[in-house]
């Protein structure tokens, strides 16, 4: 089932790229592995998943130690809300932190990265919906944030991450993706390190790709519906 799911998602990405007149290789697939057992994550990696996303530091730490024991190479993305007191561990564990949503957090990541002798790749999380459960910078605050954060020498701002509200019809998500793409394009003109627009999840990634996403975060379409404890 896992192999079929991965192949199905890859096929859907290719079809969305073709519809948008883009190369399939222009979109990076992240397998969102939160709550997924390490053995299943390892299997997914063996089946071609090259990037995985986690949203909890503690869970990721345990899981990555089990995965690394098998000498498995994979790029690791942090996609959850990050508290400043977890920044040090995030810098240790992840290749790309996608959820930087304040100058305070960016400054802490920079300090932790400097102490580790690392330049940490980051995305700016931008909130384009009115949902109280979502995090992120307001669109109008993004450029001021970049102007200040670009002076931090141990983080590299690579682009933007965001999400649309959930809709039964994914077409309703398009205006939110278009807004994120507009913000990304505006920043990219001035900041040459901007290359990544991370938007689109299991229910709407085709629409996100058609609107310009370069990275999609897909969990349930690959691993099935989540099983949460408690």
C-alpha cells in the first residue's frame, strides 16, 4: 500500500506540473511523518522519499535516532510551530526549519546555529488565512522581517511556507496559494536566496502546484489517516 500511495502522489504531482506547464522536478515532495513509526518512515525512504517533515521536536529526536541507525540518508524538515526554547535542538536535528514566524525566533536560531558552526536554512511562515489555530507572520510584515533577519549571518532565508484553510473543494484554496505566491515573488525580486515556496498538503497540493508551489507537504495521502494517542 505504501509503495502504491507514494507512486500515486508522485503521479499526481507530475500531472499537476504538466497542467501548469512545469517540469515535475521543479516540485519537492516532503513526506510528512508525524505520528508515523520509524520503521514505516524507513520503508518510505527506501521507496524513494528523499525529504521528511516532522512537527514535534521530541518525536523527531527519537525517530531520527532510529532511522540514522540504519544509515539512511534523508533531508529533514521541521514544519511545526517552534518555540524559542526548542531552537537549539531544531538546529541540531533539521536541515530546513520551515516555520520561522518572528524575529525573536530567528535570532535564537541564528545564535544556536553560530554555536554549532552551522548556517541554518529557514523558511518564513506566512499566515494568509484568518484561522486562529494557524501561526505565521502577517503578509504586510514579511518585508520588514526580512530586512532585519538578513543581518543574521548564521541563518539563510530560503523562501516562504504557508497553508490554506481546509476546504472540501480544493479549488477554494487557490486564492490563498495565489496570495502566498505573490508575496514570494515580491520578496524573490530583492532577495536572491529565495528559492522555496512551500505550500500544499494532501487535500490541495495539486492546486498549490498550479499556483506556483515548489515544495508540497504530504502526509495522509502517503501514510494514511493519522492515529493520535489520547
